[in-house]
C-alpha cells in the first residue's frame, strides 16, 4: 500500500486555504484524524465527486458542534469511528449535508508542505 496519495482540489469549498486545481499530497493515516487536520475521504454515494477534501471539526468523543445539532438530533457526542467535517469556505458542504464521515472512508491527511 502506498503511503502517499495525490489529489487535485476541485471547487472552492476549501478556499481560501486551498485553490481549485491545486495539487496536494495526502499521507495515509495509521491513526484516527485530529481536530483541525485537512483530510481526503471517500463519498461512495457521490458518483460525480467520489472524494472530498474537508477540515476535521470534531472527532470521536467530542460534543456535537452547535451548528451540527439540528442535523443529528439526540446525539450528544461524535460516535467512535466517526468525525464531523467542515469546509473552509462558509458556502461549502459540510457534515450537515454529508453526514458524519466514517474513519474507514478517510484516505489520508493533507501534507502541510
């Protein structure tokens, strides 16, 4: 298995941090992601954009963020094996539309080089 994957940013969801067309390296994780990390993950039900790049907003055990509570009624904490994600652009999709991301669907964390 390769330790690094190459990805290309499509769209403005991570603007101003990442630009449309920018090429990135993501390192495959051997651990769960950390809050604040930018991750690449699979979205199997989306045939047009099967992978997304987002920032981890909350990890397993964290309280569900206030902005996400209407989407996850009755859930007080992020469950084990999941993370909540958000784009850096305020108009981007996030866990309100995409749901929680299963850690098994995470392909890697974007390198900060």
